[in-house]
C-alpha cells in the first residue's frame, strides 16, 4: 500500500501540473492519497484505533477508490484536454 500511495501522489501531482483533467480531480486525488498513506502508516505501526478496528483501513481507502472511479469516468466520457497537452513544449 505504501508504494501505491506514493505512486498516487506522484500521479496526481503530475495531473495537477499538466492540467489534462480538471483541477478538482487532481486535488481530490492528492488529498485522498495522502489520507491513505496516513492510514497505511498507522496500520503498519499498529496504532490502536479503538472501536474502529479494521474499519480504519476502509475509511482511509474509500476516498481514493471513489476518486479513481471518477477519474476513469471523466476520461471515458470527456477525455483529456488535447490543446493543453499539445501546447506544452517537449
């Protein structure tokens, strides 16, 4: 999970900088990946989450899961902004 979250942080920061998808999707992905990173580290350190127990991992994973589905739907329906990609120098 640590590799996935670090990859997610890199991926969504690249999407944010390139502006090929709306900024709200990129920002949402960055926040969700950071939340999942924190949840994974807490789980690895076996921090007592009280009554939540194993539900903690599901709570921290839900935002990134929904974001991935929204990103997929956005790219299927709208695509990405070709003029933005074409105008960037190589």
